[in-house]
């Protein structure tokens, strides 16, 4: 039977493997010719058994334990006196040994990928003495690999990107598969790669796993993503090998290979002429199939009659061209504009310039619509001047406005009174002539900025605004005066001709050539012997002394009238009085005191002593007032009762109340206990004797149910009334009570009933009831005598 090359190679490998296993399964060692081994001796004895390693095939699936090998010592005579023991990795759990024969078996399925080899130790013992007859020896059991693991892509699935329009053979990404089998034995771990899905666009290198492009001019705009399936197969890809797969998602990245194109050749937009400057007129956009930076646009106006009226800019977010107004539109001046607009990519790729120009143009026509506009003034600002001496009704100037619409509606004028609160000006509604309405004062307000309103007669809602700046021209209407309030002093030891003060003047007017003031003394002070004035010709003047020997006790204050004239036309003048005080000065001419009364004080009394005397006097006065006040309080009448009835006492106090706890100012027992004993109260308007007789004392008064109910009802009303007084307020209710001793004092019943009543007791009630006693007593006839 004829075999192929591949079948022959497999057959030879199988024979070699079987020979290897059969040769190494027997670990019987040749008998040694060395001396016997004695455990107790110190001399080194040559070991009688030697081996290196055993081999065991992984993934054994049989029902019986797998035979690994055999241990045998030449000391063993076969009579059962020697026993073998095994220790180390997997001893007793995985590997067992027949202690009589030395046969080693594997009791569990082994996996080389979990553990490739096991290190064990074997020893031969005397069965009777349990002592070693041979030195302990170490050996290794290696697990022989089989192809039981498929290749795996540990990093999969993969994602990668490659620029569109890339040439054939452009590297995309490298995939790597890992096989857990032994790479040093056979072809179990030798992997080759192939592509199962993704052809004919991509290919993969069989040995390296590098994925490359296989077709030219792949266009992202046609298809931007591809899903590839890559297979890795061991055994060098031969039949019977194991394989694994992974997916690779390849995305075509964008390049600038598409020029911008306007979807229309022309656009038309209508805008009202009242649209404010910087407003958006229109948005146009050129289409570009690219994305990101490759689709960024630049727009510009390349031609047309609206180059200075409109501008276009690119929106960075939407890549639209935004057309805005740069100047105001006027339907009456121009009704339409035509713009030629170009769109181009910001960054063009030179590799694709051969595909055509990366720009496009379109035409935009803008139609201006007429709207009813407010009146327009001929000038944005009207500067005017008027003298502050102008009479009321004087014409200052004229403003003019017109209706810019084709209807040319008449215009009426008015002043915005918010800009002319004092109503200094008027305007003629038809002509726009501005006149004065009040007297003007430049010193109060030098410039008036007013707003003039112009409205259409046919449509008053259309209002235009003009601005007028009225400057008030100055006239010489203010006299000069001192620049400040001077505090001038002259020393008692001043010498003649000494300058004691330098004065200046101010004027509210503002002449065009500046101020020029002239100073002099008034006519009646020209020949005074005390002071003189020198005009310094620089709008200042100096005050000088004419003599010495100033004395405070003779005259402490001098008043010097000074005449000041300005240079206006006509000139104005004023007289200002300079107050000069005579003072005691030190050696440097610095004033110490200017008090004239200091000289009339007795010698030896200083200012501190005088202050001390005044303080003592004030203290005495305060003490006297306190003594007088206390003595007056002690002399008050003794009949005043501090504990008098609350109904006869009005106590006023301004401190914060303490609520129901605060009962110091009155006695709450008067309302809480109606049966309280009423002590006799002395009256302040009668003598104690008469009062004692006229007002009897009640020791026991029966409880009045009506009054108690009345109080409780009022208390409940106050509790629920939101407008009731606060808790620390007092509400007093007076009640005469039943069984009044005086009974009824009315004379109505006595006259009508003709009853004979005795009123003689009225004379016992004191002076206040004397008149009633005379009227109703026995002396009734004396009234008519």
C-alpha cells in the first residue's frame, strides 16, 4: 500500500512515540556491583539504583490506573523482605506504588497544561526493621503533551481603523492567538491564521496574523465599517488540528476626498428694511460627504452689489454660512441685492485635488421689503447756543425730520419731558422751532440735553428721536466774593506794615478771557489807622497793619470792609467784611489766645482754676435740687393710700409687662374674689370725719353671680379675639353691686308717685351732698323763700 508524504510523517511520529514510551516504562536498574549499603556506617556507599524520569501521557481516559513505571533495587531478592515507599508531589493522591513490586500507577487524569511534571522521592526499606536499605532517590514524572487545546485570541474581539482610499497592503491590525499545548513538542502549538469573513476587502498573513487591505479605493461614504472573522488553527493548519476564531471590526476613517457642493444654484430671501444691524438674514450650507475637520467650511462673498452691506461667516457647529447685515437697509434707496457666495474646505488634501476643485459657488438674492418707518431727523445731533440773558419766547433753533416712506406723511414735533423736567424749552409742533419757556441760568445748568420726538400724523405710533444739545452762554451776572471764610488774627505785638492775611476772590461767571479782580477798602475805611490793603494784581490782595500796640482789652475784634470788582462788562462789585481778632501770640507769632475777658480775671486765676470753680458750683446746685425734691415728696398728704382700690388708681408705666405674672401695679384680688372684705377707704376730697360717717363699711357681700358670669364671658371673648389687647394689658369693669346704701337718688319716681320720703340722711354725707339735702330735706321750703 502506497502512503503519501503526510501520512508517512504521521506514521513515523507514532512509531517513535511508542518506542519512547516502551523504553522508559521499565525502570528496572542493573544490579550494582558495589558494596552493600549500611545505614549506620559513616562511609559513603555507591547507590545501587539510579533513574532520571518517567513519562506519562496526559488526558488518559481508561478505567484502570495508568501504569507509569517500576522501581527495583538490586538488594531486593524477591522474597518480600523489601518494601518500596513513595513521597513528594502527588504521592498517594495521584501516584501510588506497589510496596512489594515497586510498580507506579497514576490514579487520576493528568493535564500537562495544569502541571507539566511532578518531582517525587523513592526509597527501599527493610520490611522487618523499617530501615532504608538504599539511600532515598529523587526522580521526575513528566506529563507527555497531546493536542488537546485549541488556539485562543486572548485580546479579541478586535477593533481597528484604516483611512479610506488606502492602497492595497496597508496594515490594519495584528491579531495573536495563543495555544496552551507544549510548543517544544510536535506541532500542537504551531498556529496559522486565515480569514473566514471579510474577503475580498481584507487579507491576513498566515504566520504573523497581520490584517491588510486587499482592495484599493475603499470609500467610507459608500461603506464605513467591515466585520472580519479570523481563524487560528494549530498543527500548522493540517487536518485534525484544533482552531479558534475571533472577530475584527474595521472602520474606515475619513479623509478629505469629497469637495463641498451647494444643493441649489441660487437662493432668494426677503428681509424687512427695519431689520437691525448684525441681524441674521439667511443661512445657507454647502453639502460635504466628509465628516469632522474634513467637512469644515469657509464662506466668503466673491461678487455682487452687497459687499459692504452684508457679510457671511461660518458656524463652527453646523458649518452653515450665516449672512448678516452690516449697514441699515433702506427700501426707498435700494430694493434688492445680489451676492455671489463661495464655499471651500478649510483644509484640502493634496492627494485628492485631482478629483476636482474643492470649492463651490452659489447666488443669493436678497429682497428688501418696505415697512412703515418712523420719521428720521436730518441730523443725529443738533448743537445750539443761547445766552442766559435771553428773554422767554426767544427762538433758539430749529430741528427737521421727514417720513422716509414713500407716503411722506407729515411730522409733528414734541419734547420728551423726561429730558426737560423743568420745562425750560418749548417746540412748535409743526415747524420744529425751539424757544425758551423760562429764564435760563448758566450757573445752575450750563448745558441742556433734550430729546425731540417726531411722530407721523397718520400713524402716531411711529416716533423718531432727535437729540439737541443747548449750551447756555455766560453773561456777567454774578458779583465776586471771598474765596473762603477767612479767620484772620493780629498779634498784640504786631509791627506796622506786617502782612496778616492774604485774600482771594471767586466769581460764578466764566468770562472768555478769564477772571480779573480788583481789591480796595471801602471809602469810609480808606483813612483808618489800623489796617491797609494792597492789591497784588494777581487776583489776590494782602492785608497789612498800619500801627502797633493792639490791645485785646481795648478792642478785641475789628471789621474791615473790602470792595471787590470784577472785569466783566458791565463790571459787578461786592463788599465783603473781613473779621480780624486781636490775639496774644508767642515769640514765633503764633496765636495763643484771643479771649478778651482773660484780662479782667483776677490775677493768679488760671483757666483750669476757673473750670474747677464752675464745676463746684454746678455740683452744689445739683445737690440743692435733690434735697428740695426729696423734701417735697415727704410733705405729701398722709391720706394718700398706696393700697387704694384699683378702680380709683390709674398707674402708668412704660416698662415691658410681665404678662399675668406682673401684678405689682394693681391688686388682682379685686376681680378674682368678689367676696373679699372691703376695708374703709379714706377719701381725699372730704375730711376724715365726714368720710367715715358718709361711707359705711361692708364686711360681707354676697357673691354676685351676674358679675362673675359677666367677667368670664369677657375673658372668653378676649381669648378668641385676634384683635384683643396683649396679655399684659388690664381691662377694668366697674360694678356698683346690689343693695346700694344710697338706693336710687332719682327724683323722677318721687315726683310721679307723690311718695313721702325722708332724705334727711343726705345732710350726713358731707359737703358734696349739701345741695341735695337742701332740695329733698325738711328745709325744702327754704328754696322758694
